[in-house]
């Protein structure tokens, strides 16, 4: 029984030491200008500012036809037509691949996605992605 209490005491001591070291590291980050907390705060703000937008395909039309988004946002295309569709950049840089009825595909917006896109199967179907900066929101 003495052995167990000795080992238990050592484990508790090790846990306490780990907590003290972690607290000291956090406090040193705060003392050094808050770098630790500032970095975490910026990550949380970036995650909160990401928006998800939806473009539905109805009756051979992208709805909305023009969408304004920020780089890093997400666009989800949903096909509501019986016939298959795609959303494909005019220059081919990005593509949702074929979407059957009620299928969807989500892409993360990059600066290279700005401009018009169309459906490979129905070239008369056109949409446009416009970019704005996060500061403009």
C-alpha cells in the first residue's frame, strides 16, 4: 500500500509540474506582447469570417447568377434540375465536376476564381463570381 501512495504522489507531482510549466509558457507569451493570445484570436476571427454561399441550378439557370464573395469563403452549388450540370471556369481553372439531380459540390473561393463560369453541358448557362475584400464586409 505504501508503494501505491508513493507512485500516486509522484504522478500527482508530475501533473502539477506540467500544469505549472504550461501556465508559465502561457504567461510568458502574454508578457511578450500577447503573441500567443493574439495568434489564437486572429485564427478565431478568420474562422468566424468565412461565409458559405449557395448557388442553386434551376431551369437551366444559376441562381443567383452573380455572386459576390471573399477569398476563403465557400460556394456550394446544388443542382435542382433533372439534367446534369457543372459550374466550370471559362478558362478551366476550376470545376465542380458533373452534378446530378440534388447533388452538390462546395469549393473554397480563391482569387483565381473571379470571373465568369458556365455549364459544360449547357454553354448558354453562365454565372459570375465577384470578389471583395474581407474589410468591405
